[in-house]
C-alpha cells in the first residue's frame, strides 16, 4: 500500500505583519456576532473591481480562510481568482490609512487607485 502525501496549499493572499495587526485591532472592536473580516472584490469604480474589507458574521463554505493571530480573514470565494498571489498590507501616514494590495493579477488600475482590472 502506498502512502499518499498531501501538500498544504499556500494561502491565496499573503498578509504583512501590519495587516495582521490591523485585523487583530478590527476584531478587538468587532460588533457582536462578527467571526472575522472578509476581503472581496465587488464590481465598482472606473476600472471594474475594487477591494472591500468588511466584518463577516457567517462563514460561507466557498470562502477561503486565513487564520491570523488576531482573527480570521475570509476571502470571498468568487474573488479568490482575482487575488491569488497578492500581498495585503496596512499602511498609515499623516494623511491616509488603509489596506493596500500588491496584486500580480491586476492588469491596470484607475488613476486614483481605488479600482483595478484583471
């Protein structure tokens, strides 16, 4: 009998330590019933798709799950193909704060950087 070895699949999105810390901060302030935060790519903006991060209260079987020290990041099952290989970061400066994404699948983005195309 041969033994089958399964290789663990890499996470669809890599998170920087800053992104993990921000997820922990969000979960510490989460509304009642929140089980994590969810990354999705709804259709909007000049280029077609945008990044959206929201609280999630119910797990969806098709969503990707990434465990972080401060909580679970869910990735919308329909968005995974647009995000595979991306790096998610949290950046703050004097004027702005927000999640940023280095997405190798993006073929272009709008001038303001709010949306992208694949």
